[in-house]
């Protein structure tokens, strides 16, 4: 597989579109209702991302979205996923078996797996937007 991202700016533009999309329904409110913050540490390309659903950071049903230095300087996330670019692409397309990836050391989760499962319902809609955005960007 060729590298899925040209650079960190390319990955950030894809994720910014995913997180800015106006989701609807209960799944869209999972992060803000739970008050969780979810961080992503991507390697190759290097990018830090924070989705912050904590009170005071989130607005209504939208978590705050921070990239780069702002994500690193924010309070520690409740959950943090760490992965390289190829694994990230499979994660966002929905083609990743997360349990297998964690077992193989390709994906690392810091925080409670139970809490991670509690917000899993929001992933299919985000993955759909990721796939459509990636296709539209070429």
C-alpha cells in the first residue's frame, strides 16, 4: 500500500472535514453526553488531535477539536489512540480490526477499553464522511 497521506497537513485536512461535518442523531452526541475527551497520536505523519467533549470545552453537541500544539497543550485526554499513518487510514475507513491491531501492537489505547466501547457508535458515521472526503479530495 502506498502512503495514505502526503503529510500531516493532508491528514489534518481530512480529519478536520470529518469532525466539522454536521452529524445528527444520538450517535453525534455520544462524546458530549459522556463528557469524554479522545486524543489521537498519529505517527508518520506526526499529528496530535483532540476531540474534547468535556463540559466547558464542548459547545452544545459539538466537541472542541484541537490539532497540533493546541492538542498537546490541552488537559490529558480520557482516551488516547496511537497509531501510524497506514493503521490510521484503515481505522478511519472502517477496515481495521481494532482488537487484532491492539494485539499486534499496531494500535495502542490508553484509557478504559469500556469507555472506548461506549463511544464506538459514533464511528460508522465518521468513517463514512472520511471515505467520502478522501474520495472527493482524490
